[in-house]
C-alpha cells in the first residue's frame, strides 16, 4: 500500500505571473489619483487631544488644554458654549485670536490681539 496521495487540481486558464501585480499597481495608482480630491480625508490638527478640552486666558488671547473632568487653572476659563475652537485655524480659533473673555465673562476685543479677520 502506498502512502503517497495524488492531489488533483482543476485546470486554470493560463495567466502570466505579472498580471496580478500589474492589476494591483493600476488599482493603487487609480486610488491615489482620486484620494487627493476627497475633502473628507483632509487632515486637520485638533486644538486639544480627545481626552482634553480647550480653555482661554482671561483678558488675553492665550489658550491651554485641560484634562477632561478637571477645572481650568487660575487665569483661564472655558470658552463660551458654541464658540469653542475644535481645529487649528477653524472659525473659532481665528475668532479668539482677536477676542477674549474679561473677568466678568463678557466677550471683548483682546488688548494684545494682532490684526486678524473677524470670524463672526
């Protein structure tokens, strides 16, 4: 009795070795050509990490990030609701370069602000 087994494979159409590689390369090139036009894939730097929230300097244009669940340090306050910058150079990041919050919580023009467009 023989222990050797014969493996039978179905016949396949002849395919040159380079066809799979060339196909993959063409698909990859097509994907790279299309991706730069997708705005949803654009990288935008966040103001803070996911475990933090941004705070604003009272009477100044400085800011910092505070760990979620902690209070802002002395001299800092939370941004007013609905006016919190999320990404560098977004509407509110630009706005807070020329505005600040005074000691009463009122939004005022920042005394140390550079000239920048108003984000509204």
